[in-house]
C-alpha cells in the first residue's frame, strides 16, 4: 500500500480498483457504523398502529468506503424530523388527533369477469378442448344461458342458471365442474396420437371412469334439486331453461 497516481495505475479501471482497495483497507480499520431507531406504537380504539424512524449516529467505516446510509438522500431532513418527533413521545402519553377521520372510504375492487379471449387462454392452459373445439365450447355456454356476454367488453358474466348448475354439480362431484377431467381425456387422446397408448385401452379406461362417476352421481343426485330450486330462471314464474343438445 503506497500513494499512487492514475497514470501509475494504467487507466481508469486500474485507478478505480486502486481507490477501492485503499478505501476498503481504511474502512477495515475504522469504527462501526451505528444507528439509532425510535419505534412508536399507538392504540386508537381497538386498532394498533406502529411506526419507526432510523438515523445514523456514527458513520464509521461507511465514510471511508463511501457507502450511503440512512439520511444521505434528499429525505434525510424529513427522516430526522420523524425520529425527533417519535423520540419525544413517552410511554402512556395521550396524543392529540391532528385531523378528523377520513370522510371517504375506499374498497378494493374484485377482478373483472373473464373475457372470451381470457377464457380461451385458460382452456388452452388446462388442456380443455382443442383448437377446433374451444370456441364452440364458449359459444355453447353463452347460448344455453349459463353466462351473459357483454357485447362491448366481450366479458362473460355468470348467469343464475350457470351458478346454480355449478353449485349443484359441486355438491355431487366436483370433478364434473373442474377442468381436470376433460383435460385428462385430451391428454390421453394426445398419447394415442403419439403412439404411447392404444385406442382400446384409453376408451376402456375412460368409459370405466365415467361409469364410476355416473354411479356416484346417481347415489347423490337427490342433492341437486335443492340447489337448482334457488335459481330464478328455474322457478315456476319463468320458462324452462334452454335445452342442451349434447
């Protein structure tokens, strides 16, 4: 370690490296960098609010190495003021309310309903349908009154009939609603196309699965009417629901 010049370091990169080594050496011999933190816990009715402010009391090695610490930025004065204000509060003290409670209440909004394109994207992601059939599936749920289509935004809003049907099916067998069953069939068809499974084996396994689901459905079908009865479109004051053609 000795005094050097930029020329002796052979360029800007060498000079920067030399400076860093020197600063690091001096920093290793310097004092610790110390901070002081003021914490405040305020009880307002049944709610508890917490805040804290930090300031650097001794820069120590950070001064030699040129490291930024709390209070170095343009908000340093504000941070120092916050620290002083919190430090002045004593345990058990009663604080004056600086301003009245908010007169406006904001609520987080739920995400919007799916659009046609978003639904098609999810169908593709979960392996439901093929490129040739996915659009037809979407058209079917609209035509049968399971959802309402907003022509301007192209978003699909669940209809009472669709909601009631989904809840009824979930009570009996959630596999009839979740995309995994259809996706599994599409996956098996892909295995047949790739020669990884035989047509006969896939058909036999699929028919066996649906037979078991049908038997399970029959045993628990008595749960369905109580749910469907809550659907306005199925009440005696409305016409029959749209027919399903497949």
